[in-house]
C-alpha cells in the first residue's frame, strides 16, 4: 500500500552484534528510491552482464532486451 506508513508485517531483520544496532528506514521502498546497495555490489552486477553467474544467460538477455510500450 502507498499510504506512506511503513509495513512491518512479515519484515525480517537481523540480530545486531554487540556494537551494532538495527536501523530500519520508514521511507517507502517503491520506485527508484528503494535501493540500498554498495559500489561493490553494483560492480558485481555489472560483471554479471559479461559473465552471468546470477540468473544465467537467459536472465541477462531478458534484462538487456528493449521493452515495448503498449501504446507504440
């Protein structure tokens, strides 16, 4: 739902180590703003396009296929 309230039902969070704390955002996790990652993870995804370890070649082909709009 898009009412702006965080949906905590069914949310999994890890148990913090002694010096760490859990920090959960209340921002809506939809659209282009819902991505939390590192530059290292982005580099791994970039490498996956050349050597498809995740998803295999058909996954990469689907990701690279130009979409078609229903209106033309």
